[in-house]
C-alpha cells in the first residue's frame, strides 16, 4: 500500500506481458497457490458423502479440467464477452454442504444435474445484472457470505469430529497445528508470506499427520504418475428427482451467492489491475459471470462442484504487482496438466478430514471478517441494518434448530438449512428496502425535444414533495443537463434508431435521486470524464470546455454522479441535494461552470 492507503500501481497491466523469468516465477506461484484447494475440496465432498476413492478421484479430475478450461476462457478475449482482467477459476466453498447433501442423498447423477442447472441460472442472471442493481449491495454481499459460512461450519465440524483415527488425540493436535500456523502467518507473518498462510498451515497439518501415522502413504504410493486409471465412471443419468426438486432452491440460492461474491471479487480485481484509477466496469463483471457459469455447467456434467473466481486473486495481484492475463493462461494450462497426474490426486484424497476442516474454516475467517467490517461501515440507515441483521438471525436460528417452521414440501425446500432460509428473508427484505418510498417514472426519447416533457415531470414531482423554488430549479437544471449528456452519448454512437430512456425519481437521505436507464452505448464512462475535468489542463482547453459543458453543469448541480455500464443497459444516476448546500465534488474540485 502507498502512504495514502491506495493500492500500489501494478508493474504489468492485464494487456502487458512480463519478461520470461518474471512470468515463469509469478505463474508458478499462482498455479501452486490455486491448485491446493482445487485438489482437496472435491475429495473432501466425496469423502463426507460416503463415496469411494474412485469417485473422489473423478471429482478432482473434473474440477481441475473445468477450472483449467474456465480460466482459459476468462483469459482469452473473444468478442463482446471478452475478459479484461486476470481471473483464475476454482471450486466454490459456499456450495460444499449442499453438494455433500445432494451426493449423499441422490447420488452423482443428481449432483451433476443440480450443478448444471445452477450454472445455467448463473449465466442467465449474470447477463441481466442491471435488473439486480438495487438488490446486489455491499450489505447483501456480506449477509450472503455470513450465511454461507454459518452453513459450512457444522459440516466441517462433523468432518473433523467423526473421523476415526488410530490415535485419539490426533484430531485436536492436527486441528490446532493447522489452524495456529494459518493464523500466526496471516496475522504476524511477513507480508509476502500472508497469501501463503493457508497452504503453509495445510503443510504443517500434513506433517503432523505423517508423524502420528495418520496419513495414508499406501494410497499415494500405489497411485500412478500419469493416466486416469483411478478415476471412476461418469455420473450417468440415474437422477433422483425427489432429491433434485427438494435441493433445487438451495442450489439456485448458492448460484446467486456465487454471483454476488464474484461481483465483489471482480470489483477488487479491477481496482488493483491498472496504474490509473478506473471506474468499475460492470460489463467486466457480467463477462466473468457468463464464463464462470459455463465452467460450472462443465464441472456439473462430470459430477464435480460449482466453479467460481478465486477470491485470493486481487491480493495476489497486489503482492506480485503483476496483473497480466497471461499468468491466468499459464495457470489454466497447469490445471489441465495436473489432471493427468494420479499421484497428485492421491495426495489430496489421503489428506485426513480434520486437517481439511481446519484448513477451510480458518482460511475463510479473514475473508468473512473483512466483508462484515466493510458491510457495516457502509450502513447508512437503520433500515439497511435491518436488511442485514434479520436474515442472519433467521438463518442462524434455522441452522442450529432454534426456529422450527411448519412442515410442507415448499417449506422443506427453502428452509432446510440456514443459507436458504436466511437468503429467502434477505431477498424479501432487500426488495422491500429497494422499493421503499414513493417514486415516479417517465419514458422519453433521448433528444433535446424531450426537455420540456422532462422539466414538467420534475416540476410535478417536486411539487408533490413541497420543495422550494430553489430546489425545484436545481432539480430541473440537473435533469436537463443529464438528458443533454445522454443525447451527446447517443449522437456519438453508431446506432441508427432513436434511443429511449426511462427516468425515475425518488427521495433519499442525501437528496433527490434522478436515474436514467437507457440502452447500452459505446461511449466513455461519464465518471471517468468527470475525473478528467478535475485535471488542470481541462480548464484551459477550449475544445474540452465546449464538449463537456453539459457534464460540467451536471457535476455542479448534483452532489454525486454515477454511470453504470452493463452489456444490456446503462444507468446514469445523479443525486441532487436538498436546499442550496454545495455538493461534495465542488468542495474539492473546481466547478468549471460554463454558460
């Protein structure tokens, strides 16, 4: 971090290629860091579901192949759904308890069908992310992660306590050794070591297991170096439809949880991947969701776990200062090659369950704490706090048996664990919060001819809210300049048809919120243009002043301007403060108002 707290600028941006020596070193680190959970988590699911070593080996192979292919898809730039950042695919921790239950209750075919459907759901929802803009908030992301962690802990606790060992005290010793190593390195270790804390803790746990005779060396010794001889048969088509229908709501909620987490991971990746600060590109988030959904469908077809983007990626980029997509391509090829090594799969399958449980739980704790702290810091009202607290309380009560609901097929499907029950409450509360308060909307053409209609709409809204004349004038001016900016964006594009925009107005604690929803354009993000207006040379360039006159005026009238660009839409939001108080941007940037 820099002295001011901003991330260090990367040495290599996503489009740049490091030198051969640096590329090899960084790629090896990235591959080894990511292959550890990729090898052990599918094996853990199969073991806890009571499946054979062959089924566990197949799950590991399919996961490596699916994550390798997905990582390559995330790296290659193909048309409209290209990817502009360094992303590495891995198996998703949130889905662990549900995959274990589906595999134990319905068999490999049922698990495969559920994972494929959840991947398809992720693709469809991910490409329509603008519809969820009011639902996917920092509070929702934090709540989903807390509920997922609460559902995961009991499963992993059973994994550690139910295993029979030759030494009764192996379980506490191995858990303490693994957990203590991870925590000590993550908290007090050198900064360059902290990203490796989970892997080092796993290595210490394996050392304890080997010293106490609890590690199955025979399984590793009997495994071949190359081939697929230890892999079981494909999942087949013997689907247990009763289990499938009862588990489907859980897997759809898990898919939504993956989508929510991936938005945060993609946002953090964009923040640390460029030397100059850029506005968050939601099209990049959608592209990552689309390709990861395809990877989940591929993994599900082979009977493996859902696929997501590795959350450690932004930290790795920040530490190595290398955001080149070529590192992702090398890691994807490494995953595909590792799938051909039975010895590696045997090492993963032979890891004792208590070590795996401690590895997963302790590795997740820092992530949960960071998300919770960030979500609480962004709370702006009691209503937002209730949206976060109520689902967590319901989820924990259901998870630990404190709250019992009436029996029934529907209730059994959505309240069989804390994540599904809490997520149901979360969706209801978030939707209610997003639509709280009265709002008005109007659909007009993106043209100067619509100015009079827009002005009348704004005046009527302000009159119903009993705003004074100065507030009405500021609202009307902000709306006119916003429409002018959108008209400029539309005229600079290649579209031959007239664009239309839906204008929505509502009241907020910070003022009146004007939202303009229109079809996507290829224009520059307006937030980036606003940032350029703050540059000293922008105040003296005549062409810039003339071109950005409407944007300068919009920045003057509004306290906050945001521009979200999606694949299917773009949304310009302006917050106009109540009264004549000067806006926040104006307090630290020159106004540059023109007439």
